[in-house]
């Protein structure tokens, strides 16, 4: 429940349909793409103008009410999970593309614009926006910036942080600031990078200038089958090791391929232990040359078959399997849990082997579908929440994978963010002095801790508590949270 | 902006005496108070306005750097990191006195992971040293500021170079850092994973922080495959406008040129004389380099030639052999020294404006008109593919009026770029010379930068007086 005076102040700022407090109205906002965590906010506000957002922030700041900004609600780490004491600030109505500048190859967009809509608007000019998270038909660019989203093509074209040039944002007290600028470089501290991936803890984004790229003249994808997962992992290293950075380099193992094939009918090789999708783009000559090299390396790495797309239709079909892997897996298992650990590429064979061993040990199937070129794993642990003990086993399995990722020099999250989900794992990945730097940054932006509280960066006290919990292995972590 | 700098010590002489004693007993001959060494460490390559540190320490390990910083923090004495002293913006001048930490003896390449295209080096490794050590791996590190700077210094100033248009700047190529915090603790940011969304992006916060938030002691870098084929070409143009329009058209078409450098007629004249380039005229000139497969390079070069011809460019002169290319790029890298030689006895400094490509022609041409109106001797050179260009401004050090005129001009260059949506510094950094411009460029966000500085360095001992106005 909002304090009555705060409710009254917000009601002056917003029309009734833009201020939701009834349980039936706020229910759709109780979780994001990570449905294990649910929390009912005190209110949901849906402003339409930046002036309204400024006013909302001022009211909440003065009253000490937490604010959780939300885009399309597709986060996989609980980044948009409401705070029960707070307000969900939906940016959904900020859905306009303000300009496309062909000469500078940039577009100025509002945060609620869908990722794919930017490329659609740029297409008539032969341009597109490169980062392409699998949820790109639904996810919003504001959320992409907040989470530093990646995607299949970020191996060659970079993450969101490499493709955003300027962000206009509001600080917790409603003051407007701009990070970055219209030129490729900017002076002073790189606050643009700091706010990118800050998961809504530093500022509320109201406008974004993204970089656009010329659409490659040609793109072709090779689908290579392997009879052994480790061989496929080694092939990934072999391609990159030769200095080739493909436009996309993705891997799916047999459980994933089989799930996907039922869903998209792309004629994937079902007997293969793993498949790689390797894309080359550029001018026709470049693609032909690079594809030749890729075929040679794949063959030398032991590929049992290689299929290269003959036209755009076939290319899209081959990719559709990868892009629909999550929903496809959702069809074959009552529940699945996606891990986002990222490792140096050289460690791929080791981590894949261990994951397979643990899958047998825990008795939980695991489908691997991931951005292999970046070393960004997405093991999908399949389980049934209604079966006694499976939730706990799934968590233990996931923890082991993440611990291994840290051990081989990787990170607990490559692109999904920490959110609420991986808060305690942060204590394993970072030392107290490092967490202390994060907390210093947060303090510089939002000393009262009102923006998206309880996410992304754990307090040192929490880590101390986690450390104690760590001693008693097998106990459910953060019991204060409803999981699964 | 480029005015002489003053020195104002912020600590008591007793604090310094105590600190000197501690450093001497811990580091012996590696803690130096000798005047000539201090003089060497009081300035970069920009202007000769030196501000001497009180002590220079030469640590060998992360832990030793941390020890020095802890000692300085205990006495509230400033700490200034120093690589090889090639900064152009006064970054290393000890304007508030203090201890200079010279990292040049931390010069080991710690690991090269060829299959992962990355490496980790100590901060004192220079870019040329790294590339020499990478020979035979098929990999290279592309970022090449004019000077043979250290990688720690390049990270700290977010350096860039002639091929940023293809390979990016230090912002894109630093994967992780080891940093000694103002409390003297050692933290690691980023790592060997290609991407991470765990926590705030401290790596990029420290990249470009110019030693004001901590001291970078190790750098993990992204490496690139040596291209199969490389070719370089030179084209000369009847006027500056035509040369710049050629660049804009190439960028718009998305030709993945690896380097595209503009030299105006004054700079070209200087390079012809200084580097003995034969067969060129003192006309606006573009240097190109193409990287890729043999076919790809031929294709890119063909397109580029067509665009240049449409803009009145002369015949391409090719440099395919390694030696010819090296001579060409050496001439480019020596542009600063070549320009200085135009007027013997003069001092010089370089402006560093960067604008959106769509405004590049306006900005360069207005700047050239401005130069002509001032009567100063100035040369324009730049990595125009990313909208960044430099004006090398010469002035007589014994003529205060000329120096003032040069300073005023430099200020106008920054402000013109900012007015066009650009920045006062594309790659040299803010240092002490561009604090005012920073405010003009970022407005409110400067206060936020100051808050970040205060949060991470509450005692203000890390390179104080630089980068962010407090």
C-alpha cells in the first residue's frame, strides 16, 4: 500500500488509467521473465512524458519510496521484480523512434521501443541495430541498455555497450543527465558504460542514441554436426584461434536440437551429439572466402556433416531453431532453469564435460544452447517443480556450474544480469574490496538506495551471511526468497 | 586551457618528510628524490609546464604499488601514476606535489592466450614491446597512438590511434584490469570472459579515469588476428573539403577501411620535409590502409578509389610492401615532430576534437578558416574515420601574446566541437587542460563524475586536480 499522501500526489500527476494500485491491475507486473520470483508492488505508474517521470521520481524520492523501472518485462534475472514497498515505473508508453540519422548512422529512440523495431525503422536506409537478444521481438531497448543485453551477433558486433552512443537519464531525485554524446568518443569518466548494465540501480533511462550499421550485403550460415560435444567445443576454439570472428557462432547439443526440431522443423541432424551454427557476413567475396575457411576448419575439427544455407529463406530457417530454443525446451519439460555463466573459450570442452557428468549425477537432463563464440553458456536444466526435491537439486546443479565458471576465470552472468537471482553468487565472484567499489558507485548515484533496491550488487553484510550459509552445503540458499 | 600550471602543495612538510623516510627504508634506491629524475617525471610531451613530484618510486609488483599508495594515503599525500611520460594533457604534472609511481619497470607480458585472442600485461609494457612479443603468434594489438606509450597509460587515458575506425579504442579492447585503489587495496575488474553483466562496468570506468580513481597495474587486452592481406594507399586532393567529403562518403557506405588519415597541406608539407617523402605535393592528403583477405582488400580499395575520384582525388599511390607501408605510417606517427620542425624553436601542443561524422566537414573547414584568421602556424592531422582530428598549434615560448592566442584558439576548437555535438577530447584525455571544456560538454553529468570521484577517492589523493573538476 502506498502512503495516502504519496498516492494523492501521484494521482495529481497522472490520469487514473496510468496509476494502478488495485491487485487485479498490478498482478501482471508481479514478475518478469524469471517467474520464480513474484512480488506485488504498491503501485504501477505508466507515465507518457519525461516531465511526468521527473515528477514521479521527485515524489518517490521525497517520500523514500523505492522505484523499479520496467521495460517489456523480459528480464531473465528478475531485474524488474517489484519491491513490495515501492512503485513499478513502466516505460512502456515511451515507444517512439524519434529520429534516424543516415549520415551519422544513429537513431534516437525512447526506452520502450522494441529492439527489433529499431532495425525495422532503419531498414529502408540499408541500416540495422546489431545486438539481437533472442527476445528481440518483445524486449525494449531501455531494458537492453539496463542489462547490457547481448545476442547471437554480439560476437562480431559487440554488446549493447558497444552499440549505444548516448543515454539521457533521470537520477533518483529527478535531475536529468546525459551520458556519452553525438560523436563516437566522449570526455571524462565513462558514465555511459557505467549506466549500461546497471540494472536500473543508477538512473532511469528516458532516451537513447543507438549506433546503426550498414546491413551486410550477404550473410550465410553453416550448420555443422558433430558426434561429440567436446569436438564441437574444440571447433569453436579452432575457428576463433585462426583469427576468424564469425558474425554468429552458436552451439546446441542433442537434447536442445531434438527439442527445437519438433518446434521449427528445420531438418536439423538429430543423431548429432552437438551442432554448431556459424555465420559469415559481408560482401559476397568476403563471405565466400570466409565460408571456405570455416568449412575447412569445421571439417578438420571432425564435423560429420556441414550444411550451408543456399538462400536467405534457408538461413532464417536454420537460425529460427536457435532463436526459438527456449520456448522449444519449454515444450518438452514442465520447468527449466537457464544458467548464463560465461567462460574463456578455451575452457569450453572442460565445462561441457563436467556439466554432462553432473547431469547424470543429479539425474536432471540438461540442454545446452549457447553463444559458443563468446563462451557464454546457457545450460537449460530440465526439471519438474512438482517432483519432490527437484528444485533443490536443480539449484545445486546450477550453483556447481556457476562455481566452475568462476573457477576457470569466467563470470556468473554474460548477458542476463544479476538481478535478484544471482545476488549471492556475486559474493563468490567478487572479493569484498571489489564489491566495495560497486557500492561506492551506487552511493554516488543513489545514496538512499531507492532505485531497484536489493538487486545486482549484494551488501557486504549479505555476503557475510552467505559465507556462513556456504559452510552448510546442501542448505537452500537465501531462504527468505520464494524460489521456483 | 593550455595556460601555465601552478604548484600548490596540499600537505605539510612534516608529512612529506615522514613519508620520504618510509619509502626510502622500504624501497631504498627505488625511491628517488634526485632532482633530474624528478624533473623527468614532472611533465609529459604536451607542454613543458612541469610540476615536479617530491619522490619517484619504481615498484615491481602490484603489492609494491599498493604499499606505496597505502603509505601516501596514511600521510594524505597525492599519488601520480607515470608510464613513459607521453601524455599530452599534463596528466603526470604533480600540480599538488606528491609521489610519482613510475610503472615502467613493471614491464612483463604475463600471459598470451592465442586461442582466446587475449593477453595480460603489466602496466609498464609498451605497445611496441607487446607487438614484438606477439610476433609469430599470428596476433597483434592494433591500438597505436603516435607515441610508444605504455598499455597502462593508454588504458588510463582511453587512448586511440590511427586504426580505431576498424578496431576501436582502448574502451573496446581492454577486457579487464588490476587496479590499486586509493586505500591501497588490489582489485580486479572484468576478466577473461568475453562479456560479463555481473556488477557495474568498473573496467570501463577505470579506462579513461586518468589515474584519478586508482592505479592500473595490469591490463587484460583483446588481441586481433594479423590480417591475411594489407595494403596502403595515398591520395591527394585539390582542397580540404574534397578530402573530408571522401571520408564521409566512405564511412556512410560502411567500407571497413582499417585506417583513414587526413593531413592538410601544412601537415603534408611538414611530413614531406621531415620524413623525406618523395613524389608528394603539399596538398590535402588521405592515407588509407585496408585489412582483410586478398580479395576483400582489393574490393575495399577499389571502392575507395572510386569514391576518391568522384571527389576530385588524384591517382592512388600504393604501398603494398611492408617497408613502404612502414615508411608511410612512420611519417604519419611523426607528424607532431614534423610540424614542430616547421618553426624551429617553437613549442607546440595538439587539440583533440572529435565530432559526429555528419559534422566533420563543417568542423574541419571552420577550424582551418579560424587558423588562417589567427595567423598562427597550425597543421591539421587526424583519424578522420571516427570524426577525430588534431590541430598541432605552434607558438613561440618567449612570446606571451602568441601563447595566449594559441590558448584562445585551442579553446575555440574544443567549444566548436562541443557545439556540433562532439567532444573536446577524442583520445588524449582531459588532464589539466580541458576541465572547463568538460563542463561545457557534459553539464550536469560533471557533478555526477565528481560524485563518483569523491565516492571512490574520498581523500582526493589520486592524481588530484585532473580529469574532473571537484
